[in-house]
């Protein structure tokens, strides 16, 4: 990966960390420099430990590829998500529909009720 790409990746990971911290998730930090392995998430947050967070940015994000990476690299108890944005556009979070439905059921207190 070229140096410029690494620098942009780091800047976008830090931008996502700042968004999470501003939302009250104060333990958010970049992940790879701490765990050092290729499968570590881009962002780690104790309060959001349920999620394996990959961060992507740019004009031509391949969201399928990014989500496949998150699925491949996640831990057994983690839900994979991709936090992404284009320049001057809002951030988005992408996840698998089954995982989203699980979260909705949890939020509505309907786990186990179909």
C-alpha cells in the first residue's frame, strides 16, 4: 500500500474515532497499531465490542469487498460493520441484514420471539 494511502487510511480511521468519541464512546481508538495483525479491526471500542469495525473512504469504495473483509476478519462473537464515507458526504455504516435484524430485535426486546 502506498504511503499516501496509509496516511489517508489513518486519517479516516481517526475521523471515525472522533465521531464515536463525540457520541460518547470514549474508549474508541485505532486498532491495528495496537494489535498489529492484519485481521485486527481498524477501530476498537470497549463500549462497542460487539462490532468488528472496518473503515473505508474514497470515491470508489467497493462496499461488498469491504464487508467481505470485515466478515472474514471478525471474531466469533463480533458483528462485522463497515464505516465509510466519500469526501463531503455523511458517514454510513453497512452491515449484513441478518445482523441488523438481530440488533433491531434486541432493541425492541423481541429476541427469541421470531
